[in-house]
């Protein structure tokens, strides 16, 4: 596979689109250690004329894991939790690019030095309005948002490196062509950074490893990486011909390179993240000490990335945090993530020292802000959504089923997970009547099904667009044969090996039951003798026919045993299986009720 061309199209914009948006001051106030001249303005008088002041505040706006959510996400995917002063919490409806655009434009007002960056997964696993068109609508929206730079995420590789190159450089889709007659897709105005993603043949990054933002002598370098384990969470075809290198080693390498070029202020855009102790976006993860309230891969990364890097914008875990974690020299450093789906944005103040060319780290302050829906919609985004929805409507508005209530995606075992697994079991039995059970990876379930009508379809009606939002990957349903011992081993791999510290609990079809004892550790958390199928213990020597998707069938998400199945049979795509199941088992007068999600007994 040839490498993606390195150059990206120069930015076409010379001014920010701020007209018609009311101004509010950003809340990113500096801490007490701020150098005295930092807030004195862009310049100071010297010998009777204006000269730049030593310290210049730079506003860094950031977000991550948009996943093509142009319209306001529904259900829990479109809300954030906020801790109140009295210790209680409330949820706030949030997200949607019409509102995100307004919030970002308001935040930029009064900030002449403002740069906007993202932490990856801008596209991929997207709702129909974007996914149906290979995410061209999202790139168009990001251009309008004045995004300056982003790292790649694992989902940028869902359709392979060549397609990522097309999103960067433009051109019509090689199979589906141009969606608007006579109009060629122009690609991203901003650079995608992929410092740790190498072409296996050339050993060079497939896209630019870094980018430098410059304004009036202020220079800040951005290095972009995705998680090293991307091949473990993306289909093999998507990462074919690519090598993913260690995040820390890569960032440290390019920080040195930037320093040699005279760029001493550096921000790392890392598509890997952490898990704060609270789901509330305004939780203080520095209480009682720096980074005490956060765990996960980003902690180790942050502790080892060179002190030459001044701030880390992260993602992947869809969590919200604005923490400080000590760098290798013991100095606090800002680490942020803005949840997902455009529900939050982060406002970080970086105080640039013109004398040293570096960031005055003691003066870095950061906070997450809610993309509320109580502001005016950005008209250009409304036009964009309307235009693409018009093209998608003939497909997206088709009813594919009926539900009697919200079918949520919350919990170790979720109602929507049960529904999808049951649909794949039913489809598997059509392909082979001997099919015994189905397993679904939780990461492949992107949203709930909500009872309330999203458009004009009516309450309880499931449209194709809503189904697409739940299962957007176009995976196939695969059948494989396993011994009973292998089936039990698959369940143990949910909580052991690469999944030991962050379990990936598979969603299971009706008839399969077992106990998950979280008081134990590793593989022992799956109680072997509790694993039963239709009330009978799994026979280690017997053969079982199992339905999964092609991602799991290839051993994805750390389920190596699922890559060892025999007698493979490849069926239709998983959304078609869900559609068929809903049409066969629901009607306007007899809708499907939310599954009870009681197949896995969880011991806490």
C-alpha cells in the first residue's frame, strides 16, 4: 500500500467567521502564579512606540471524539452530568454542531490569539447523516468550525488509510463518486496529524507528524498521535499496511525535532485517554492532589511524555476531565478531554513567554464547558444539516420497527446489547439452524434507541437512520464453531489479558447466562460453573455454533479465541440483521419492549 501524500491543502480562511454571534468572555481565568504582564494585552509601550509584551495569553479550544454527530445526539449520548454546589448532580442536554459552532465562536471573541485543536475520532461510527456519505458532511462542518488541527483517532481508519487520505486531500469517493453533481469534495482545511502511524514499506508517517501554529512571533507546535493499540480496536482491513508506534516515544522524538526548529511550546494531541472517578464533567480530578482522581492509560503516558510538551489534549475514552498530572520532572502539566459527540469543549489558557519561546507552565488554566442548546443555532450549520439530511431522507426515514420505550445502552449488560445479540442469533439461525448463541462487542453499539420521535415518524417508530446510528460500522454477521471450553475462554477474555484493567463485557443473546464476580480479579471474575446455555451447563467438549460480527471473528478487542473459530460462514451486515429482527417481531400495535438485561448476574 502506498503512503498517503504528505502535503495538506493550505487553509483557505484568513479571518474568523464571527458575524452575528453575541460575545461572552471565556472562563479560562489564569491562576495566581500568572506573570504580571500576561494579562496586560498584546503589546506594551516602549520608548514611545508599541512593542509586544513579554507574555501573551493564547486561547486553546479543543474537543474530541465527535464521531460525526452533527445533529444533537439523543438519549444519554446527548447529555452531560454536572455537580451542583450542594453536592447533588443534574443532567444537561448538550451537543449538536449548530450549538458547538455558536459556543466556539462566542469563546473566541476578544481573543486575538486563539487556536482550535481536536483529539481524534472526528469521523467514524457516525450517524446516518454523515456515515452514509463517508463522513464528507463532518469534514465540511469541521472546516466551518475553523478547526485548526487534529490528531487521527482509531476510527479515522475504519475505512482504511486511503480513505483517510481522501478526507484530508479531497476528491470524490472511488466507489460512490460525488454526492452533488458537478461538485468535488474539497477535503479538510486543517491537517490531520499521524506521527505514530507509519507506512510499513516506507517506515514514514502516512500524514504530517506535527504542525506549527504561528501568530506575531508566537509559535506553538502540535504533535498528533493515536493509541498504539489501534490495530486491536479496528478491523484488520482498516489498518492493513500500517505500523502503529508507541505514543510516548513518538511524541518525545518530535518534541526534540520541533525544539531544533526553534519551537519550544508544544501541545500533544493524543487519541488515548483516562477514566475519572466521576462521570460529571466538572469533577475535580485534582482533588486532593494532581491527577489523584483519574486512572487509565493516559496517566502513564502523561508521566512519561517529555517536559518539552506543555499540555496534553486527549480522547478515546469519551470521558470529561481537566486535570494536572506531573511530567517526568515532577512539574504539573494540564491533561484534558471533552467527553464526546460535541457535548463539551475545553478552554485552556496557555501563557506564552516571548523571551524564552516557551509556555509559562504555572500560568496554564483549563476548564470544560457545556455545549448547551439554549444559544442561537449557527445558521451555516443548520443549512449544512438540512442539505445533507435532504439527500439522506429517502433512506433514513424508512421505518424498520417499533418499540414501547427507550432501549438504552447503559450498564454492564444493556437492553440495546441484548436486542442486538438476539437479532444476530435469529439471523444466524436463518443461515444455519444449528446456531446456538450470539456475542456482540459493546464498542460496536454507538447509541440507544429512544421512544420519543426525533422527526415526523411518530413516537416509538424506529427509523433506518436511528438503527444506523446504533450500528454504523457495516460489519457482517459471521458464524463460527467453537468448543464449549473455547466459549468459556472467550467470556474470560472479557476481563483478562488486554481487557484486565478495562473490561469489555460482551452483550449476549437470550439463553446464555453466567455470573460476573467483580470482587475477584482477572479471568476468575467469570464464574466458570455458572456459564449455562438454556439452563444447561456448557459442555467443554461439545461444539457450539456462535454468531458474532466480523470484527470479533477476527479476534478484535482482545478476544483472541474468537479468531480461532472453524467452519466460518459470512452473512449480511449487522444492521440488516437488526432491521429484519425488528420488522419480524414488532408492529405499531405490538411494539418490542426493552429487554430486561438480566442475563449476566453481576456481583460487586
